[in-house]
């Protein structure tokens, strides 16, 4: 049987409220930040150290709350993602940013490949971004523009795939990374 929300809150309160003699921060903010954005999971030893240190747990909670507040205040500054899929021979159809805010869809429409960037409406700060409908840019790991445009009312932006190589091969050649960042509306 799973834990209820009340059980989780009680457990969190018990963990955070503990006092441990000579407790100190055992993980750097950079490590905690990477764990929060999903770019690097904690190792077994790091998880054990985190659970043993209430001070570090409180710091993790503070960092998570700060990120949530920034997202709600419209302070989105960009999202990063990695090409994580192994090559199965099938074409790449979807990539997600590490923070879960954006999805990149690759669609073959009559022989012409298109890329669609889509804002996840459930992500922290998504409502503010959707209301603002900002200009965004998607860049590969080498800094080349994959897509630029302004979000539509559905939180999407679409354009043609601009490279000769297919998406999986292209991203692999450029560090297997991409980012969605605030951008300038292209001149049309």
C-alpha cells in the first residue's frame, strides 16, 4: 500500500526536524541542484549521506522551494535536456528537458520532418509562460538553432527540421544535448 500525502508530510517533518550532533552540509549546492533538475541522480552514497544529515535535507528543501518560487514568478531562464535513448533503429520521435517543462516532438509530415516544442501545462511556472506566450529558441549542444518562434495559445511552437541529418544523429553529433531558452522572435 502506498503512502498518503499526510504520511509523506509526517515523514518529511520527522526527517527535517531531527537534530544530529555535529551535523553539517554534506553535499554541495551544485550536486543538490543537479539532483533537483534531474541532470544527475544522486549516487547511493550521496543518498545515504543526505538522509543522515537533517541540515542537508533542509538545504535541499530550501533549494527546491526557491526553484518553485522562481518558476511561479515567471523567472524561467531556460531548460536543458539530454539525448538519453539508445539507438534502437527506430527514428527519434520525442525528447524531454530534464526539468520536465518541455517536450520536443519530431514528426514526419509527408516526407518533410518537422519539430514541435511543447510546454507541459503541469510544469511549475507553465501557467505564467503560457499566459505570456514568450518567444523561445531551441538550440542543440553546439549552439545551432533548431527552432525559434513564439508559443501559441496551446503552448506549442512548430517549424521545419533545419538539418540534413536525422534528429538522433544530429543531437548525437552535437554533444547529445539541447536547450530551450527564452529567445527573440525571428524577423519574418
